[in-house]
């Protein structure tokens, strides 16, 4: 058995070492991107006090626009004034209206995107070369970003700075420049083989799985050799160092390779569209309550940070008033912003609902609205829900890629068997994670990205991973190849 294991280990050596060098070296680019890549200069979206005292009645405003139904209606902080933003369908440009006159700002969605890009990058006077609408994921804007459609705002600068903006929630989906683009392209070419044509997706996935699988098998045979072949005296030279490295590094190599194969088999085919889904259109009649004329009274003891129009399961229109998070401390320096991007910061606190027809407080509140939205998006009764919780930070099966907090999480049993995440501010289905996918999510998070070190800080996590990968490439791949050549001679 010892001889068989030794022969297998040597037979796989060249392919395994090549895989270790290729995916190890390219894997180092990802921590570089998360640690040094260009990022936003301002964390929070634009803020301005909401004042509806001089605004037109919403019913009059919407009636004169001819809009009878929409998927989302909310107040948006524009460059010079607050605006009414209306989303008639998920993939149509959003429309904007002056609150005081009701006049529409024509083709304003890209203008709003440019304003948001300048805000997040703290470049209020920067020249913009181009604003382009992006409807599908690509190598430049990969599916890891989740949000679609977005606008790519390209600044007229030699460093190629550009921002991807999602106007529905005034979010910055991604930011890039020439350096990040080159590093990201190198990572995609070497780590995920994005250079292969779309017609060859299946061969790409199978080839990556096979090569990384060879590395996993070689690591398993190496572990078996460490157990079966005991040496009282350390062998001199590269062979001895290779064996010592095996004791220290075989488990990390097994973790990286196993989770890599698992991930590429389950997620090797990139998504073409976002899984985010807006709620069906709501009817915009019965806005009899003049919230504008009662605004001073309503907000006398409240600090309102957001206002949107939603509907409950009975079709009743409700004004949703978002309140600030009392524990909210927004990051204000580069390192804090970088950390908050991955960990998440809850921007708002509880919400108050007012019946849009009567002005009466809707006592059921945010939790009940979340239940109704979950039922609407899944089509399943409440009895299928096993657990409900409010998600205020990223992590686990709802990570930073969603770029939307807070959301409500519903754990569903049969027949769905999934975690469903809904955003009550706009009625959006933010994400859905099948229970069958959770083992791979845990594997990739813990075994591939080493999230178990997250408590030490993301910088420490990245440093430890990089040191281990470099040692594995030098001491296992390098010394292994050298000892193999010496044996061959």
C-alpha cells in the first residue's frame, strides 16, 4: 500500500504542483484587491432633511404624471432637492419628479447616477466622460456584485476611475480604476479562466475541477504518506523540507483544494441576471391622506430618514417612514469604510407605517410587513416559516455582495427549504438561499476564504492566508518538484 500511495503521489506531482502554483499565485490577487483596491471615499448615501410642507399632494402629483401603478415609489435625495423616484418596472429607467411642482425631470436616471458617483467618490466637480447603463453581468462587472441594472459612471481621469451605481437604493455597487481592472482581469483569467469563450463553459468548469481535484488527490496521498511512512531522521535537502512542509501545510492545501472543487462544480456557470426581484406593481390610488400638510405634526418627535410608498396584502397603500438607527455610527475613514463594506452597517432603525388613505397608524409594523412580503414572493403560507430574524450585518448566507441592509430573514421548511431575505423599504426580495446550497456556502466561506479568522480583523485574515499560500507554493510545490527531479536523476 505504501508503494501504491507513493506512485500515485509522484504520478500526480507535475499536474498537482502546476495547479498549486497557478491557483495559489492567482489567489493572492484577491486579498490584494480587498486590501488595497480602490474604494469609495464616502460610505453613506446622500442625506438631506425630509420636508414635505411645500410639496404637492402625492395623489395630485402621481395623477398628473399619468402613473397609476409602480413597483417602487420613494423619496430620493437629489443633487439640489429631494425628488420623488418612481420605478414602474425593474429593468426600466426610473422616473423622477419635482415634489413642489410635479414636473418630471426628463431622462434623469443617468443624471442621478452621476450625482451618486460623485458623492461616493467625493469628487463633486470631477468631469464625467460617459454614463452607460449596464443590464447584464460581464468580466468588468461580474455577477458577484448582484445588483442589476446599474449605471457605469466613467470619470474623465487618467487613472480610469469609474463607479457602478444602483439608483433604486442610491447604492454604490462597485468602483474600479485602471489598476484594479488589471488586477481583477488577471485574477479572472488565471483563477476562473474567464478567457475561455461562453460556448466552452462546460469544458472550462470540468477542466478547472479536474486540475484542482488532482491537487486535492495529491494532498490526500501526501497525507497518507505522512501517516504510513515514518522516518526517525529527517531527510536532507529539498526532500526533507518538503516533508516538514507537509506536516504543517497539508491541511490548508486540502481545505483550499476541496472547497475550490466544490465551489466550481456548484457555481462554475456564472449568472447572467440578478436574483433580486421587486414586488409586483402596486396600485397608486386611494392616497387621500395629505401627508404633506400634516408633515410638521407627524415628524414633531421623529427624525425621518426615508419615505416610501408600500402596500400590505389587502392592497392598502401605506407610507413607510424610516427612522435612524440609534446605535448607528457611520465609518468616516478609509480603513473603517473598507471594513464596513464587508461587515455591513445598519443605516436605518425601525419604521413607522401610516395608512395612505386615512393617515391612521398601521399598528402591525415592519415585522408584519416582512411576513406579508415573504408570503407574496414565495407563495407559501406562514405555517411554512420556521424562524424569523432581522439581519443588520453581513455574514453567512447573506453577505456583503447584497449591499442592502437591514433585511428580514425567513427560514422556510418544506417545500421550499430555503432562507428568504426581504427588504420592507421597497418590498424587494433581496436574496434566496436554498438549504441544499448552504453546505457549499459554509465550505467556501470557512475553508476557502478562512472566515473563521474574521474575529482577528480582515487584514490579519488576509495576511495569514497569504503567508500560508506562499509557504505552500515554495515548500510544497517548489521543494517537491526539486526532490522529484533529484530522484529521477
